[in-house]
């Protein structure tokens, strides 16, 4: 029988702290939220491995739980604080949404796959609002947002999502072609959006943000 509480503690101490995650509120969130409750059924034993867990709807639409150290650095870059409006894009079963909710955010989880949206509702309960719809379009009815996190790799600039940020709002995603992707932080300043690469990482590509054939990144 796996001691999940101990597994969470080891994840925090051996994966997050050693990968420049130093915000104590973020560390506490990852130590508290039960990651095993958000993995596909039957894969709970793999919840705390130092890898991204991929899953999908069986029709080619890939979703993932990013590796803990990658997701923690992404959340840390957003500077999530109590009361902020947060959007979790391609939320899958809702783990990142649960992390941001634990940090005090008012979270909207956006998922385009009906079965996964239903799973997110069941697993998140009242901690976040789950919206089903095209992920590239964002959640305009719930916008604007202080922070946006994309669970997956994008090959093109997520412009519609950026435009749903408040002034000084922050969006974090993994951006670029598979072998050269980087976690990238966007910050809005009026009508302009600054972008800064943070570190190398890769996640499964999201079809809604795939580059057209012949596109040069």
C-alpha cells in the first residue's frame, strides 16, 4: 500500500525544492493537494513520479498532468495570490486548477473534451468552476483574468487568451516546437504583451495551438 502523504512530501523535498521552487505557499499547495486524486483511474501508483503523465479521450486529444517540478515552476511564475481570477486551460481532470484554488484563486477550469470536463467537475467539486468549450477561445464570459496557465505545449502565440488578461496579468505556457520548447511567461502592459522564456521543458502539443504546415516558429 502506497503512503501517498509520504510520496507528496518526497515530491516536494526531492523534486520541487531542488528545481528552484522556493515559494512556501506553492510548496504547501503541492504538499496538500492529492495528486493521486487527479490521475486516470488505475494509474495512481504513478502520481508522484518525476515525469509528465499523458492521457486523453481516446480520439487523439492528448491531455497531461505536467511533471510536478515543471508545473510548480509554472505556478510559481504566475504569483498566484488569494482572490485573483485564474484560468486553467486544457485542464484535463483539474489538478492545476486544484493547486491554484488551494492558493486562494477563484479558478475557472477550461476543457474542450466533454468526458474530461465531467471528470474535472467530479474531482474538483466546488473548488473551481469548470467550463466546457474550445480551449483556444478561452473563457470570455468569465474574463478578464489575473493569471492563465496552459496545460500543454503551444506552437503559436495564444492571442485570444492573452487578450483575456487584465492589465499586468500573467500567462504561462510551454511554447515552441517539441525539441526546443520553453516555459514562457507573458505579462500584459496595456495593449502590449511582453514574453520571457524561463526554462526548457516540453509537454504534449495541443491541437488547438498547433502551427500550420510551413509555419516557421
